[in-house]
C-alpha cells in the first residue's frame, strides 16, 4: 500500500496520476503538471477526467495501485 507524501517534501513525476489530499478531502484521479505553459513554478494538479479547475493547494499525494 502506498503512503501519503508531503508536497513540501517531494512532488510526483510530470504527468503522473495520483490521489491528492486537499482541504480535508481525498481527491482521486489528478495529474501533476510542472511548469505549465513553460512558466517556472506554475505547478498544479488537474483532474484527469472532467473538470474546470486545477488544485494548487494540495498538501499530500500518493500513488494508487490498481487491483491485480
């Protein structure tokens, strides 16, 4: 089982899909974007499926392993 990782300690790889902890809630299926639009520090998590917003204030993330 994966462990929660603090965003302040380490970030996922570019484009990696993870679960995030944001404002007291667990949010599934977010993809990490680093330096979006080639702007340094423009990092966020975006919903993989559908959504109109991105998350910049996530505090933790983890990789969810699919069932075997």
